[in-house]
C-alpha cells in the first residue's frame, strides 16, 4: 500500500515545546502510590469479618443491647448525634431493622396519616422515637428535644422512576449547600405530591426543606390541597426527560409510534386473536409489527436496563404503547403487578441488545449496523451530533410523526419526552430553598449526555435572585 | 527503519521493564501524541495545548496505570482521545473545529510550509469521512502505532482495522 504521502505529513514537535512540557511534567508532584491490590484471600477474610460484624450488630439491634452496654451508652454519650451529623439520613434504621425515613420525618408520617389518609399506608412505621427503642437517644435528639438545635435538612420526595436520578443530583447539591439530603421513595407521582401537601403546617418540621420531584405538572386538585394545607408551594421546572430513536441514514427510520415500539420490544404482548390473553412476543420483523414497515429484522440497541435512560424509555414510550391496548389499561386496575410486569419488561431474545451509554461506542454501533435502531438519551445524541460528519451518517426517527427538536420537546408534542418539576413546601422553607434549587439545576445541566434536557439557564439566575424564598405558584 | 517498524519493538521494551523509564517514555510518546492531534484537528493550532493536557493528565495518574490491563501506549492514547472529546465539547458553540483550517506558518521554513499544506489538504479530504475512519488515519499515520494497538483503542478487530485503512488510503490517494 503506497501511503508515503501520509507518512510525510508527520513532523517532529518543536524543541521549545518538548522542553517546556517536560519541565512542566518534572515540576508535577510525584504521583500518588497505588494502593496494593488485594489478594482473593484477603478480600474473603475482610468480607467474612465485615459480614460477621454486621450480623452481630443486627442481633444486638433486634434483641436489644445487653444491660451493661445500654448503661454505657447512656452514661458515656448522653448527647451523641444531637445535631444529626453522625447519622446518615439515607441509612438510618428503626429498631426493627426496616429502612425508614429520618427520625424527624416521623412527625410527617403522623401528620400525613391525619390529614391525607391516602399516603399513610405507604409510609413505613419508624418507631424510632417510641419507648423501648434501641436507638431512642438518637431519635429524641434529632426531633429537637436534645440540648442542641437540629441540623437543617433537605427532604426530597421522588417516585420510583426518578429516585435514582434525583438522589444523584441532590446529593451533590446538598454537599455544595452544606445540607444533608434525604431522598424518600414514594410509590407514584400522585403519592409524592400527597406526601408533600398532606403534612399540613407543623412547626415541628421547620428545619426540613421539603421538596417533591415529579415527572408531570401538578393538577388543579392537587394544587388546591397544597395551598389549603401549606399556604403555598413553589414550582420549578427541572427540564425535559427525553428519549431519541436513531438509525443510520443508509436505511432511514420508519415513522414508528409508541405502540409499534411496544409490539416490537415487549417480552409479552396481547394475543391479536384473543386480546384478553398474553403471548410471548412472536414478532421478529418490523412488517409483523406494522404492515407499513419494511420486511427487516427487529434489531434495537439501547441503554442498560437499570440506567436512567432505560427507565425513562420504559416509562415514557414503552408504557404508553402498552396502554394503547384497552386490555392492558384494564389490567392496570385489576392486576397492578401483572400490568407492571407486561408494560415494563423488554424482550430478552436478542431483538433488544444493551449497549453502553458512551458516545463513540453508541454511534459506532449505529454506523456499523445500519439496520439497527438505537434508543439514546437526548444528550448523548446531541453530544455526537455536534460533529457534522456524524449527522451525515446517523439520523433521528420521528415518533408518532414528530421529530425530536427543542421546539417539539418544550411544546410537549414530541411523544418521547416528559417534563420534570420540583414543588417546594413554602411553609417549611427556611430561606435556603432558592440556593439549593439553583444548585440542583446546575447539576442537572452538567449531565451532558443524560436524557434530561436542562431548563433555560436564565432560570437559574432568576432563582438565585429570589433571595430567601421562591415565589408561590399561582394556578 | 521506519517509525512504524520501530514502534512495536520500542513498546515491548517499555512495557516489559519493571520500572518504566519515564524520560524515555516521554521522548518516544510525545511526538506520537503531538502528531495524533495534528491529524485529528487538521491544523497546528491547539495541538501543543492538547498534547500538554494529555501528558499532564497521564503523569498525574501514572501510578494507577496497570501494565496487566493495557500497554502504556494504549492507556496514553485513551487519555488523548478523551482529552480531544473534552476539548471539542468545551468548544461547542465557539468556532467549529472542521471549519478552522487556518494553518499557522509564520516564519516557518519552506519544507514545513509544504508539510502544513499537505496537512490542510488531508484535512479537506478527510472532512467527509466518518469519524471512525478519521480516527484510524490519525492513529495509524499521526501516532504511528500498529494495527493491533489501534484495534484495542477503537474496539474493532485487527483485520477490520487493516481493511478499513486500506480502503481509506486508496480513496485518499486517488484524490491526493
């Protein structure tokens, strides 16, 4: 192969540059020594030791401390954890060993049960401050009965579909704000708002900044409950969770709908002959899904099942396609567990293959497998589409006839997107809400390849300018 | 002996030693990284900065380099690839990289001007190629590394690397 013309282009770097870079490298501090690698035996030994310790502590917690230990705990540390610093809010456990909310959320639980019964059943019984609890001193001090004032804390409520994402961004924001963050998992969007607004005005909780994160806007009825119970709430748009379908330009993309995606990728689908029955997905080619499509094999590459993009894909598009079948919509009422299984389970026979959410790999896969459809986070697509030559080889597929653009996403017409909102309890806000919320939005914007398109950057400046409190939402 | 022929031997020598001679590593790898960026960017501007960033990042964490997982060259060029992506991302909204083909030739000897002219021509010809193929050209002829290392860096098979390179070089040559 005559490639001399390419070899000739190489040059030696300028000597001045080589010397100055070398001098810069020599001035660097010595590299940190690498930690010694653990042998298998040491790892096993450590694991056994750790497991044994956990088991012993669990036994003590369940059965109660021995008398001598209890006496020691009371005399040696009367004020321990009085400001809550040494108790991780996310890992605090009740006497029965069940993960629970922070102790001062116990008051919330009681209030929720009192004024909004619908959320009460889902709240775990903390028991942390009850008589006979083995961690009673901690619980008492955190609820504000100790000699030191309780530490302010963010209590962020999130439904399962947002929990992981909100935890990751909120923890970073909490650290930069100097606040502890506790993320409370709820069962649904509705329950998230019920927990926020069902508490009522309680002066016992003024140290907690309470925020609900939901993937939709609050309804008028929910708003009415919130304003009645809390006096007011603030609304902040986080951005838009958006999924993009992409494919090589060589074949272009069929105009798919959410229903087509469900029929192509679900593990089980309603039997066309007997819609009440479920069958294993028999569709292997796109024309079996929709006669308007070409006779091409169904090959979809998408994010790993537990990633935020995959969760968003299942919730935004896959479930929508599933709900387009009346029998499935009915199943949601009669058998929620069955509905959950059918409407969120992707097939595992190879039609859907996982690929890492990494720009180079994702687009190389699409370029080298032109028949494949890629399920991508909007940010990941934008990251790669920055290069003109990539846009020439890969294109997006419209969903329901709508292409994913900023205009269609913000207008709410693109089916592969949904808005994310924060709602802030204004009664219990104590002056740091704007700072924390602005920090959280900044962290959302840093996720360059995530599926969340951040809200308008000017919004962050506006939030900071509010000073002590966010403005009340008016609907 | 051409650079490409010398490279594997040099790499073996470096990778086989218990304690790497970092001065030798620098002398051997810096020109490769420098030329890799020249080929990728298609111009001289920013090349020194990106080369500097790559080495500073590598030097800071060189204690974490694991010889049993990858050759030093593979590790270093992975860092270089990441540095380039970060750079492009940071320049987003500024000057489009591919549009910036201005070549700095102030006071350079005639020979260098000719080389830079070749670089600009290469940049124009590779502009329409997929990113992967431009990456292969930069690794092969800019960094001067062999197909096996390129395969490790790009995730392609070694034979696939050879096939793609052959096809691309034929295309470039016909248009040169």
